[in-house]
């Protein structure tokens, strides 16, 4: 990274020493995990470039947008509607989480036994190493689980631009009304931030832009159903992770290009793994950059991951927004309907998620499911046992994994996962 980037980070208030260490560790992990893969699709070169510039060129682009009068909005959750953000002349970006950072400092604010994802998000802020957080004009957080609700009370004392979005916990008429109220409130807040009113024309274009991005990921996901799998789970996960950071139009074009290449590989019966390799569906908690631990273990233990039932995966992208509305109100209703289908574990009861897992296991011809839960993530850990029992009752092998972002349990996890894969054979 050049001196111009270092000046940029200094201007953002980042801790350069800590940030250098983070970028160095991220680069080494990426090289050891991603660049060590053999015979990758050529189109992955774009995503390699994105990761090499994830704290560089992309941040420069966002700062240039700000200079041009555009606002930047950061978020952690797939319930934050990108359509509304784009329609009001703003850019939505995902915020840093997915690795342990500044944990000693974090535990001055949060209990030690807090979900790893929540602690990670605090660590990146307190350690002053997330340029996305520092670039954002508004930080949108959401009342999903109890851990987040209480943590955001603390975060509100640390930042001045926090916006808290309330979310329903039950899929009922009242629940939908709450989501409608919150999305309309959010629209007004974004309009006030940008000084730009959402119009029917701008909202229609925003819906089309986000739908195109999701449709490209749908195409990529569909190609993973082939045997041999034309792309590794690691590479497909990377595309899903970059989904939250990249320019939407550029991302869509890049994913479509790699899909063209994968279709050619399928015709040639050329796979990232041999035909007949055990196929795994990963279900559960999201895996944000640079959380590649579980897929790396799985795919170096003799199996291939063919799908992710996760917010960083199909749960977050599976449904498109109806484009037929002509008024702002009609399109807002379509957006509400689309997001209300997200089957997050915060909902009770939550039969839709179990049915989604079953559907994915069948469509992607998965030989087994690994249910991934972060330590102290109560919603997904509580759902893990009934999910496992339901799947095994239908003769779908399922393995529960509970872990965090550290590398301390890699050996133990690898032993367990290798035994599970051998069972699938």
C-alpha cells in the first residue's frame, strides 16, 4: 500500500500500526487459503484484486463519492434495504467483522461470553482499523438478537451517527406492519441525510440494480449444483462476501463473467473437485471477511461446499423484489414483502428456515449438512438441535459445529469434520 493510502487512513483516524498488522494478516491468510487453491476459474482474478484493495482502492472510491456529494451508509445486516439507500443517492457498504481484534479493549465494554460477531464488530471500531466504519455518514444497526440490542446501547455512546432499526420477531400481520413502519422511517432518515427525496423513478432503478446483483449470485449458485462442482465453496463464498462491499453494477458484471466461464467448465466436465466428491451444505451463522476457517477445513478434508444457507449466502440473496410497482408506495410494499421473507433465526416460530435447508440440500444434491454456529449466538445455537434432528429424521446427515474466530480449535474441528466426511462416503 502506498503513501497516499496511508495518508487516507490517517485522515480517517485509523491506527496505522494496528491497521498495518491487520492488512498483513489478512493478506497472508488470503494467500495461504485462496491463492493456494489449484486450477481456479480465471474470473476469480477480479475477486483476488478486490480483496487486495479492500482497504485501499474501494475506500478511495467511497471517499471520492463523498467529495461528489454522495453519502455512505454502513450496516451489518441483510435486513437493511439497499434499494432505499441507492434511491436516495447514497451507497450501502458492509462493515468489518469476521475476525478477533482488540479483544482486551472490547471486554471493557462487553461481557466475555458475548457472540463472536458482536465482539468482532466492536473490536474493529475500538481498534480503529475499519475504514468502512470511519468512512460512513450513517451506521445502521438492527434490533435482531438480544445481544445486538444491548450491545448497540453501548455502541451509541461511542459513535455519533448510529441509526437503530427495529425488526419484528414474529411473521404475522403485526410483524409486517412493524417492518413497514421501520422501512418508511428509514427512508425518511436517509432522505434527510442525503437531501435527496426518493422518487418512483429512482426507486425503480434502485430495485433493478439490486435485483441484477442478486440475480447474478443466483446464477452462480445454480451452477454449483453440477457434479463435479465447477467452483470451490471458498471461491463462491468470497463472491458472496464481496457482494456487501463492491460497487453493485461492477460486481454484477464480474459475477456474470465468472458464470460464463463456469458454464464452459461444466460442459467440459471440469471441476474444482473430482466428480463424486462428498458435497456439503453449510447452514447457520454468517461468515464475513475474513472468516474462512470452516470452509477451508472442509475443503482440505476431502469435501466440497456447494451452498450456504446463511446471510452471507442464499438466505441473504435468495429473493428478488417485485419490479412491477409504479408508485413509491407500491414499490415500498414490494421491498417490505421481499425482506419479510428472510428466514433469520430471530423469528419465532421459524419453520421457513428448516424448509429452506431441506430445499437447498435437495437442489444442491448435498450429501450432508454442517450447521455452523458462533459461540454465544443464541438464536442459531438454539435452532441447531431441532434442525439436526429434523434432517436426520429425513436421512440427511447433519453435524453441528460451534466455534469462534480463533484458530485454537482448528485441529479438533478438522478431526470431527474428516470423520463426518468419511461417514458421507
